[in-house]
């Protein structure tokens, strides 16, 4: 929107988000098992999202309001939702492929499993 420092800041947050997601994907098989292991990604990415909202997201709302006012053209949500759903499917495919490859190719490097709870 014409301001290079804000554009660079938003780009940095996008790159950090991708690094975080792929870093988690690479490290996930070696995370310790616990009763909360299903929430490792959800909890950590929620914290990342909260940090983005605090440090960059809230500043975008008044910027758009001040710059465009009532002339801001709102777009439909269909395309972003479809792109997000497609990204989620792609993420799941990559994640499952990676984990299955680790399990089949390197079974000795994974940590021991917890005994099943009664």
C-alpha cells in the first residue's frame, strides 16, 4: 500500500510463520509424548498468531480505515477460504508423507513410545 517499512514488517511475519510451520513439521516426530501432544502445534501457533496480532495486525486496521475510509472495497470470502482449505490439505499431505517416511526409513531414531494407559 505504498509504505515499505510496513510491507517489510508484514513480509517478515509471513516468512516467520512459514519457518515456524516447517520447523514444527521437521521437529514433530521428536517432540516428547504426553497427554497434551495433540495440542503442541495448536498452542504454539496460537501464541504466534497472538504475537502477530499484537505487533502487526492491530496496526493494519486503523491504517486501512484512515487511508481508505468508506471507499475500501470489501472482497468476498470464497476465494480466501478455498485457498486456505487447499493449503490445509497440502499441509496434511506433506506432514503425513514426512512422518511416514521417518517412521519407515529411520525407526531407530524416534523416541520410545509411552505405554498405553489403562
